[in-house]
C-alpha cells in the first residue's frame, strides 16, 4: 500500500518551518511497507539555490546547475528521494507536474522546469525492488502544500537510518 502524504507516525513542523517562506510547497510520497519514498520542495516561481555535494558515492541530478556562473539561475523543484540512483527517475514526474503549470526556465520552445535532486540509499532497509519513479514524484507534487511539513519516517526519510 502506498500513501501520497503521511503514514501517520510523523510530527508536523511548526509554522516557522520551510513553508513559512512564501511560494514554497512541500509534498511527500511514502511507501511504508517498502520503506521508501520521496520528498519534493516546489518553487514554481523559481528560487536561487546552492549545493555542497559530499560523501563517497553521492547520487545527484542537475546539481552542477547550482554552481555560480551558470546560465540557469533558478530552480523550480528540489527532489530528495529514496531508491538510490533508481529514485532519481522521480524527477521526471516533478518536471511533468511543473510543466503542466507552465513553471520553468523560459526558452523559445517553451518552459523547462529545473529540478535538482539527491538520493538516499534505502535499498537494504525495505524492498529494494520498490523505488520512487515518475508517478511517485508526480504524486509527491500533488500532495504538496504550504502548510506544516510532516517530519520523520515520511517521504525521503522513510527508509533513512
């Protein structure tokens, strides 16, 4: 069974959390049985972001765009996902959700949503054959809101140990 938002054992962050920043939405997709999920921070109007990539085997998507001097100055979504490198496929669903709302980097051929992401290795915790993909990334977007953010074993944190 999968749930698009919260499995019920998490706590909501106080009003001064990340969604207190105007224009930010946060959503989760969680599969508590497989112990995996994904979390998305949406900024449809775009936001300036930065990154520090650390660790021996980082799994990331589009993080080079966050370095100074690149053409694209704003991101429209940040994805944190379980499923190791397989989970990066969830970014396609986030891009689709943003494109449907005309949110993205404007080009002569239309908008290109800029979605950066990073993975959590959770394959050894639950079911390694169940991973977030495009539909799960889209579901996290559908569940996104500007309200209090669920914390704990939810979204990308589901299989984190």
